[in-house]
C-alpha cells in the first residue's frame, strides 16, 4: 500500500487514504467479477447452442448415411480430401433447386 505522510501527528490521514484505496479496489473487484459472470453466462449459452447444433448435424449425418447407397458412401473419402466440394454438395442436397424466374425489366418510361 502507498503510505502518505500526514501533517498531523495522529496519522489519521494515512489511514483515511488507505481506507479509500481499499474501498476503490473492492469496487473495481466487484465490477470485474460482475463483468466476468456476465461473460461466462454468454459463453455458456453459446456452448449450449453449439452442442445442440452439433447434435442436430450428427443426426442429420446419420440419416443421410442411412438413406445413401454404397456407391455414394464409397465417394465420401475422396470428397473429404476436398472439403469445399463436400460442403457445396451437402448444401445442394439439403436445398431443393429453386425455380428460376426471368430477370425483371427496368421500369423505364419513354419520353
């Protein structure tokens, strides 16, 4: 602790400063603990969501494996070497093709 010489003989000024420093440190500690608790709660929620998402993806993976044939399963090791193509193919399988619409003509008035 920082000690400051007091002008009075009793040393009361030093004690008062020490008490204020201690109170300030306690306040900082309580604010820090509150912020850490909040962050822990946010992280717990994110972990919970990620665990749920992982579980869903594992079930989806098991279902897709059960619905696929041996030829498709034999292609998996080759696709795992190139993860970009696998995720694109999974996205294509997961989403049915959307009907295409002709591009809209700009609304231009003739003068």
